[in-house]
C-alpha cells in the first residue's frame, strides 16, 4: 500500500512538472496569475466605463473605482516629506524659518547642471536665463510684474520663503508644485542663488546712496 502511494505521488509530481514546463516558448502554469501579472494602465489612457469609474459614489459590484490619484499620505520613493506650512499670511512669514536641505548636503556639479536645466524649462520663460525678468513671457507683454530675481529683495529672501512661493504661487506666478518635486524646487532655488549677486555686493550701492543723502 505504501509502495502504491509512493508511485502515485511520483506520478502526480511528474505530471505537474511536465504540465508546468511544456515548452520554452510557452510560459509555465501559474498558481495565481492575477498576482503574478497585475493589470497595467496608462495614466491617461482610456478605460472601459462599464468596468472602471472615476466617481467614487459609482463604485461597487463589477465597477472598479480608479482616479489615478495616489492614496492620501503616501510619498513616492526618494521624495522629501510633505511641506505642511499653510498657504496664508502666517504661513508665508513662518516659511522664512524653513531651511534648504542642500545647505547641509552641498549639491554636486551634476546636480547643479540638472537644477539649471529645470530652471530653464520652468522659470526662464518669465524670469529670463539670468533671472533679470527678461524672459519671452515678460518682454512679450503677456504677463506684467515678473520678479527680477537679482534684485535686492530676492537676494535677501530666505530659501524657505522662496520655496513657499514656488509651492503655492505668489502674485502673478502660479503654483509649480505639480511641475517640479519638492527636491527639485530646493535645487532650483540653489541655482537661482548662483544668478544673484552676493548679499554684501547688493547692499553696497544702498550704503553709498544713504551716505550721499546725508551729505545733501
């Protein structure tokens, strides 16, 4: 009896092995194919509306709710922690105390080149390649009041306040939070600093003007 059970077991195992590896051109049999091969979707691709919905109230049954938005509170791999300072006057003042993470970790030459590329793509169209508010949008008369990033006010502005403005938008500039990641925003700010005169150099003309005023 034991011998018969052993032979039956061997035959079952052999059948499973041969059935799972029937051809080099054909994949083997998979125990749970839905987990082995998950369904992939293009972010902006069309979906069968009889199976998928972007309206949460219509979910249920055979209809799957899927709106392309990451679950609340999730952070993609390599991303910095969320920026939680609110977009109001108190938050704007508080942003001055936020430190740039690249103050403690100097950017490499490669990182700075990437920051320059990001600046030219997202910022130069208004602020200009040198940050002097002479980009095609500004000079073409499409938008007024574009900031000259080399002006004394922006030289003295802290990285945190500049990050706050890029994140939420300020004045005529809209938010760039969806275009560049938090890490990229900090990198761009470091690149902007390379376009600006040193704080002491910017302050020197003001000091001369005040001296001249006293003489008058």
